[in-house]
C-alpha cells in the first residue's frame, strides 16, 4: 500500500505496536512446561510403576516371602518439525523507509531484527498454544501449509465436569466442586490443595465471582463484606485448604487477524503440586540438522544472496523440531465448567 503524502510541515511519529511482541519471560505456561533440549530425534521417557502392597508376615522361623519386582512404563512420540521464513526483497531494501520518517532509508539490520522477532514470537505462540490445548483437551493437532495434520498426539488426562456449569450463578457450586477436586489426589503423589493452581480466563473467573448460590460460594463472605475479586476468593478457598485460581488471558492473533484465547471459556485447567516441586512436563526440542553439529534446539539463520547476483533477496529463517511431553498426567485435571 502506498504511503500517504503529508504536508511538509507535518511530523510523523513511530509508536509501539498495539499488541507488543511477547517473548518467553512472561509466558506462565513455561513454569510447569519448561523448554528443554535433547540430542535425539525421538521423544522418549520412562516412569517406574508405583510400589504396591503391604509387607507379608513371616512368623518365627518362617521364610520371608519374595515379592514381585517393580516394572516401568516407556512412553514415546514423534516430534513435530517446524520452520518458516520471512523474505526481504529488493524493493524493501531499495525504497522502504523507516517507520516514523518520510525519507530515511530503512536499515538492513532493523529489517532482519524485526523479522527475527516476529518469527520467534510465532514459534513461542505455537508452542504455548500446543501446550494449553493439550492441557485443556488431552490432545493437540497441528496443520501444515496445505491444511493437512502433520503433528498430533494425545495423552490420557483426568477430567471433571460439575453437575451445574459455573456460568449458572444461582445453582452452580464452585466451592463444592473444588472440594471434590481435592479428593482426586488420593492414590498419587500430587496435591490439589492450596499449592495447586486452577488456570482460567477472565470470563470463567467472572462466572465464579458472580455466584449467588447461598449454599455455596454465593453464601460466603470475606470478613464482613462480599467477595470482591479473585484475591478474596483465593483467601476464602485457602482457608478450606483448596486450590487457588490464577487468571490468564493470554492468546494470539491467528492468520485471519482474529484473537484466540489460549484458555477457552468454560475451561479450568488444574495443575497440582508434586512433593519435590517437580515440573509435570516439558516442551522438548530435539536434534536438528539446520543447527551446527546437528545440535538440538531452535535454529535461526539469515540467508543473503548478495554474492549470487540480482535481484538481491534476504531470507530470515526460524524453526525447531520437538513436542510436549507429560511426566505426571495425574497432576493435571481438565475441568469443563
């Protein structure tokens, strides 16, 4: 689109984007699904089976009883192969101006830097969307450029669906539902008490705050007043030893420029706590031939054809191979609320 011609006495300013680029630091999903690397191309892990049974009595002069050895389960999945690039062509290099100016030529380093930042954000958005979708549904699938599914998998996760949706304030029972949730910790080394987090978006949290059921949350008070926000609700449920709410409204703009929430409305994703604070999973990046020495992890490269003759073209590439793995599926509960 052509630039608008402004009067000569006007001043053009460059301001920040409406939706600022988000890199890894402020993405809470990586607290419990950190990005790691492994020098292999297959995602594989093992978990020892639970210890079961009670000790047998031997009796005086009796022989001790031999018990069964503990086995293990092996899990594996194929990694997805991801990669894309942005093209900087001869027209960009020749006539493009700097944002916020009328005639200052754009710097090549700036073009490359912006393209790389965009590619990094798209990569992190892809990873984060994949993890939240997996946590909310137990499965994920990623389509390629033609629309065909090229990377998918599914995990068996526990689900919980309250009798009355939380969007029905007069009869829903979020407090009783959290008490039932806590019981799901039985038989596993996970805690669904105050150290557990219930991840919801703001719409779902608004449904909790709007509860008017006098026999449940709507009948509770914070001190002498009403419950006025998420912090008040968490103070109340903590007194009952229950999991706390965390509101996360993160998301991304899809290719049609439509906003997509990472956590959908009506979903509560519960992340329980492990005894030693172990992470419940990882996003594991594996070996990649585009890295030096076939090293694991993401790759970035800039390809400039300046020595190959016109027209000049610069390609900024970014990609990785990998996928999510879940070590402790019992620590995750999908609530359809």
